């Protein structure tokens, strides 16, 4: 399993183009789940990937962008994580710093 070192959190340039594409994640801090809203994100098969501070993958799943999603954090330990979204083509979409209580 690859280990990633997070050096910064950025949005893909131009992600908020004419179609006002965006991703919202809440609540943050979270306890048992995260709601994810996809706004004008086309296609399906976006990957949600969550990493701990050491870069270990704790969540890696395909999500449907046609509707809001609920990510189950019940098995994720308390701590700080990076949640990133990647298109089916491997293109970075957006990332978030998530706190799990």
C-alpha cells in the first residue's frame, strides 16, 4: 500500500469554472459520518480517498456524483485526515482537512 506525504492542500486550477463545479463536505469536525455534496460535477466514479497524517490510506471508495453521499467514518479512529476527490481519469478535483472526533 503506497504511503503519501501531504505537503499542501490545493484545488485544481479552474475547478470552479463556468459550470460552478464544487464539492462540499460537512460536518467538520465529524463523528460517525461525512455528508458530501457534489455541485455540477459530471460523470460518475469519482474516488474519495482519505489519508491519515502518516499518509496511510484509511478510506478509498468510488462515489456517485449524481446525488449527495454519506461517508461512513464509524471504523476510522479519532484524528486529523486528508480527504481528496479524484476523477475517474485520475484528475485531482478537491481536498479537505477532516477532523474525526
